[in-house]
């Protein structure tokens, strides 16, 4: 969803079939965004897109609770004024695309990043225009965003550079951008100061490149083209960072043959997510969670339950959990966690840890998550506050 070349620009050059042919690869779609977005606004746009991605074209509106949204992007959870301002900025920012359609015809389009957003009852509801949603849902456009990497960035320019480069990682180069376009992608297109290449290089290019190479899973190297003695164009050569590599989705040929993949698909897990889980966690681990779920009664949302089971390592319960009603509490907590979205679960864990001051308790939670025996009472209180009555009376 993107602000500059795509907010989440998710490029999957790990596609199979025709999408991997060189003729298609050369026409990597780009979504450029006018206007200046702050680092927090860029992170906000990524979280919103990630939250909506699985239903981008099947639902016209999307929602997540405002507290979770604030925490995911680094706002104070009570700072709704800042959240409102950032949402307003996304609604006022224009996204523009220029790409080849499936028939090889050139298509140009323009849309606001968000068609609307509203806050009501502690929930943020938002939508994308149908045309932009279609583009963002296209695997040739959308490159998987990794929120763990995103959180490491301290500069909006560095995050913008990362997002604009990452989708080209399989190609190895962004291709040439004239400096006017590059300034727009970095959000400084309206600044007279950065019309000077000297200033642009010193304040934007060099610091952004340094942070991307230090922080992310790719290494970028700028390359320049001159007209006469003046720099006129820039491109970035890209390679994977072996020190910070993250698991990418492959073309699926091997993963789709795994028995665990078939079982996940049988539970309603999407092809994309099933392949990701098998590659990220390993077939044995995924199988153990499928077996664990099979032993639970009446799981209403298998996909959500499995997501939580793998994240929270359901089944690896401390021995003390069986004592004095603790097992029942764990079951309730597991169900509450499973009902939350991935972004909400991440925010919930950080919110809980913010209130844990004892180092031993923090360490136990970091090892065992919501199954932490040292934090049992605090965990119950935390979830009771989020879902009053979840544990029954008393």
C-alpha cells in the first residue's frame, strides 16, 4: 500500500509460471506516491495493508482496534490526535501507477492511498479505492513486508528506500530513476534544498543507504548516470544481506508437496500462508500444531487458531500449568489469542511486557509467551481487561 513505490510494495518475484518469464519480470509494476509521509505514517500504511491484505478485494472495508494500531506503529496508545493526523495524511496522499496489464496494454491510474478512514468506538475502519485495492492485491506489485525489519528503521527516508528497492531484489537492480522521480520517492520532491545533488547525496542518499544496509535484509549500492558533468539519474544495485536474511516464499513447487502443506490447506489456510508457515517453522513443527489442534474441541476458526498455535507454541505448556485450574485458564487465553489478528497479537505482547517490571518475569514471558507460569495472574488480569468475563464469574 504504499507511499512511494508501494508501501508494502510487495513484490513477489517468487512466482511460478508466466510471471517468472523475463518479459514479465522487466515490467515490474510500480506505485508511486506523491507528497511527504513521515516515518510513522509509512509504518502505519504498512500495518493497515498487512491487516487488510487477505481480504483486499473481497471486502470493501477493513478494521482493527485503534489501540493496537497505535502500538504497532509506535504511537502512544492514547494518542488518538496523532493517529487522526496520520490517517488524514494517508487519505490526502495520492498514489499513481503506470504499468502493463495482463494483455500487455499500458495502464495509468491515480487514487488516494486511503479512500476513507474513521475512528469510532475504539476501532479504526478504513478502505482503499477498488482500483488501488486491485493493484495492491496483485502479486507482481505487492512485495511481502516484514514488520520486524520495519521496526528497526529510524529514518523515513531509509524505510522509503528499502521499500522501493526490496521488490527488485530478484532482479538485482531498480533500473534508472531520474533525480526528480527519486526525490519524489523519498518524499522531498517539493524541497528546493534537495534540488542540489550535493545536498541530496549528503542528507538523503548516503544516510539512507547506510541504514538500509545495516538494518535490513538487503544490501543496496547506488550507481549514478551523468549528463555532462551533472548527475541526472540514479539506480540501486541490490543483493540479499546474508547477515539479516529473512525467509522468502519460494515458487511453491517443493513446499506444496509437503504433507503439512496439504493439511494446512485442508483447514482453510491460504496457499501463500501455508507455504510461509511450512518454510518458516518447518514441517515437523507445523505438524505438531495441527495435531495439537485436532485434540481440541470445537475450534471455530482453524486458521486463526493455527496462527496463534505456531506463534505462541501451543502444546509446549509448562508442567505447572495443570495445577489448580491453570490448564483451563491457558485454554481460555489460547482462544483469546487465536481470535486476534497477527498485528493485534504482536501489539498485545508488547503492551503486556510494558507492564512487567520484574526481570525474571519478563524473561519468562519472552520464553513462554502467554503460557508463562510466572506471569499467570498478570496474564489473566490483562486478558480480563481486554475481554471482560472471558474467564467466567469471579
